[in-house]
């Protein structure tokens, strides 16, 4: 890594302006064509039967439910509002409008959402005369989420109310599924002090498993089960959920569902599938955004870069680097910068950073350590580089989903192993590469690093070397300079 690239990495992670480097105009590229649907595609489906609803009202309820499960909660609100225009007494639609500002586990609460949800609940409680017993239970439960108290108190009351209901009512897959989401948002930790899962986590798993027994195609249950099992370090148990979400054809606005399969493919080393499913997600986004910029499109822009990250992560992991560069050209400059950093492309990275492109690491400690590691490498200070990577590695190694998926442009475990290897600490490098391969199998960068660490110690490197050759799709072999 040159001094210029070290400065670029500092710019990307910390927002420090680099010196030098000419500016080149950004390349133009044709729009990405939508990839083909799976060979056995079936339309994705979400359904919550409403007694007495006409066909169009039922369609709108089902659309709202699908958008809830796809975390396109902006579009979910639109669908439920349209249903209420047709059926003002429809209690499930009032609950759905409030749930739209609750279900997204990544952003379950905002000030605006609290106000919207409270209004929906208040209106819903005025329209319970003809509601079913289940609808009444849902509206009463979510009213507790929008009541007084701290976020923790309100979400816990909601989860507890739904849990009380599902103890004796386990015949509705959607109620079981939304109960699991409510519990997730109320819990602070999934493991107890002895590394065992908590009773509430067991309840979530039971709710999702029972929901899928009742309705094997339930999109929301598959979605949350992937998140939960990944957090529990049991991703292999969610392969069936990833297979399910990967198999469906999706309407625009639901890109987060095919994307979610990629979480599992990353954990089990299926990088081609990770790329394919997230290319479909990106294509879905582009069709959705072309339809307008309403609440649904606006909300899904929160997730678009995440889909792109997964495509580029998968491509660069296995060495399909030209494809990664071409794909990134259809996105903003920050994505092109990420690819340039991952591929150690000094000139291109400097051009992009000079033009003002940056990307956030999301963790100041990690970002500082990576920038310090880059600066140390530029000064040929292997000891300082290894120490900087050690700080970043220790901050993330037990933090799922962690490295490298969330830090693919500057993979921390891989970089730490490479720094140790450069320092002559082959045994320590072997330990790091081996640990990373347990979390992210079939990664050829890690396999090559492990083989080199074994070779440096005079140990048998045949198995990781063969695995590297099987998984690497690059046009040339890796070198130590390519790692990290």
C-alpha cells in the first residue's frame, strides 16, 4: 500500500482530506439489466385473511403485510391507508399502520413514527365494534407500544401483550410472526451470562418455527429467522430459510427479502448465490425507484446500498474483480471507492477520494484502527500495523455480523492475519486465518492466507491450498499485498 492509498483509507473512514492525486472524470455505464428469475420461481405471497373484505381490500391488506415483512414500511403505510379508504372499520389496517413504525428491527422507532402510530392506534380503537377477537388483541397490544414510558418500557409492554395472547392462541402464523418481531425489539441481549440463549429467544424461535409449520411460505418468519439464527451463530440452521427467500419472484419494493438470503450465503460460503440474490435485490430497487419517489421508494433507499455492498463483497471475495468494477460504476462514487480500496487500486481510489467520496465505517474505534494500520503500512512499520489491526480485530471478532461482511472493503480479520504474517508471526497468523474461516468458510483470501501461514512454519498446507484453488476465480494468484 502506498502513502497515497493510506491517505485515501483515512479519508474514506475518517473524512480526512488526502493530498495529491489527479482527478479523473467518472465513467459512464449502461443501466444494469435485471438478472433472470430463479428457474423454479414462484411469486412471493403474503396473506392475512380479513372476514368480509372484498377482493380489492383483501389485496391491499396482503400488500401491506408483504411490505411489512420486506421492511418497506413506507409502502406498507400506503397500502393500509388505501384499505381504510375502502373499509374505514377495518381494525387490522389500523394495526398495520401502527406496526409499520414498529416492525423494522433496524429502525423500529422514530419521532415521526411515534406520532403516526399513536394516531393510527387512537383511530383504530374507535373502530373496534365489528373487529374480530384477534384484531382487538392486536390493536390493544400495539396501543401499549405507543403509550407513555421509555422506548424499552413501551416495546416490552407490546411484546408481553402479544406473548400473553400467543400462549393460548397459536393457530395464526402472522400473529406468531409479528410476536417474534415484537420480542426482538424488546430484548437487549440474546445470551445470558453463561452463553446460553435466553427464554425470550427460545420463545422467538418457537413462534417462528410454529408459524412456518402453519404457513411454510411465510416471508416474515423466514426473514426474522435468518436474522435470529445469524445472531445466535447458528446460520447453517437457516439455510432452508435462505433457500425459500431465494426461490421467489418479488414485486418492486421488496428487495430486502432476496437480499436476506445473502446473509446466510455469506455465513456458509456460498458466494455465487450471495451475488445472484443481491443482484436481484439491486435490480428490484432500480425498478422500484423508477416508479417514483413516494414514501415506499424513499424508505427503501435506506437499504439499497446494503444490497450493493453484498454484491461487491461477494464478487471481490472470489476474485471476480472486473465484474465488481463494472457493477460499481452503476452506483455512486462511494461504492466505486470501496471497490478500489478492496482491490488496492491506488490510482482509482485517490481519484475518487480527491473528488470528495467517502464512506462511513460505522465504528469510530474500528475506523481509526484501520486508518492507523494503513498509515503504518505506508511507513513499512509492520509492528505498528499489526497492533492497529489487533485493536480493530478485537473490537469486531465477537460482534456479529462483524467482519468481513460489514467491512468488506478493508476486511479486518484477513488484514490482521496478513499483518501478522508480514511480521513473521506465522503461528499467530494461522490462528487468525483459521478462526475467520470458521466464521466465513470458503473465502479464498482466508484460505490462501492460512496456506501461507502453514507453509511459513513448514507445516502441511495442502488442504487450504487446494480449497483456495477451488474457490478462487481471479485472473492471477493472490499475494500477501492483496490481503486486508
